[in-house]
C-alpha cells in the first residue's frame, strides 16, 4: 500500500486523511473512499495524471510533485508552494508556469467543482505587501486561479479560491522541512452533493 501522507505521488492509490490505519507492518494503509462517485472522480484524476505523463514526457517530473489524498472536502491534489513561488511572494515564478499547465491538464478530467486553497507556514510575515499569512495564502491561490483560467483554460465558474493561512498545517513539529511541506496549494475536487 502507498503512504497516506503527502509526498511523491503514488498513482495507484488515494489516501484518506480522515481515517489513516496501520497494516501489520505498521505502515499507513489506504482506506476506502467514502463515496462511490468520489471514487470514480479519484480514479479519473489518477488516470488523467498518467495520461498527461504518457502524452507529454516532459510533464512526468511535474506530475510526480503532486500528492493525492481524500478528506471530508473531496479529492485533494496538493503541491508544495515552493515549487511555484519565491518566499513571501504571490507571483508565480515564470519558469514554474509549466507546473500549473500540467495541473490544468489533469483538472480537465475532473467533473466536479474545484477549490484552490492556499496555505502558508507559521512564520510571521515581516515587511512586504502582505499583512498576514492569510493574505499571502489567498493571493497565491488567486495567482494559481489566473493561470488555470487563462485561455484555453478551465471554466472559471467551476473554480473557487480561498486561503487558510497558517491555520491548517499537516506537518509538525515546526522544522524548516515541515514548514516547507505546510506551504502548499491544494486543488480540491469537491464531493458531489
């Protein structure tokens, strides 16, 4: 079984962050997704990742940066923000736009609404144009939205944007490595109603 924690993508499974369990060897195990429609959505996204890698070999390294999991919101595709942004900035590095182009191709396979959520670490924002981590995370999500909807882009009516700031860390304790992992952008394919 694949690990239930974010990291390099395992294309054969989707983790459930709400209910990790251990197998006989003590390793996290994949749980059953909570909704058959969500299972179909997750499979479609994973197949989309494989198709993008197969059809465009240059995108293989980009696709390997993604972590896919499931939580109460839906299927979550996660990418560390350091792959897109300089420290304390919300503008996408020009040389990193290809990362989002690859994600855009994967999200074309999603049938449901998609939320783009920014996250920051707990380091205080000092100087610069952002007054808080919340503002930084929200502006980063807006920058991602702009790239994903730029022609020929995704339908803006299917996308929502938000920022959690430093309020939803996945990793602790507060080490440089865990801060980097907590700075992320999530693409949440919402559960069907």
